[in-house]
C-alpha cells in the first residue's frame, strides 16, 4: 500500500483532542487519524480497537525483587558510569 501526505487545517483544540486520543492508545497521530477517517468513511474499522476488546490474559510481566547483593552490584555499576 502506498502512502501519501494530506495537509489539513483544523482547529487547534481538535488537534489537541486527537493527539491525546492517540497518546491514550499508544499510537501515532498519523495512524490514529487514518483509522478514524477510515471508520468515518465506512471502511475498515479493524485499526480502531477499544482497549476492552483486547484479550490481555497471561500477559503480565513477572518481576523479581533484587537481592541486596544484586542491588549493591547495580549501584556500583551506576557509580562507574558517572
């Protein structure tokens, strides 16, 4: 699929709303605008997915607490880099 540039003048408040919407979905302004335009024109809506529609089971990160010895080693490495 080829891409092209579209320059559009919009109200600054609307641009800020769009930017916040994109940021809330961890998307770029460009991809969000494209998905919303597709949706508005009745095209593919697969790019606009609500967070509640995403199955996030078994995706939690497992974190381990560092031992005091490991913490000391990390601090030592950080001091060397200063």
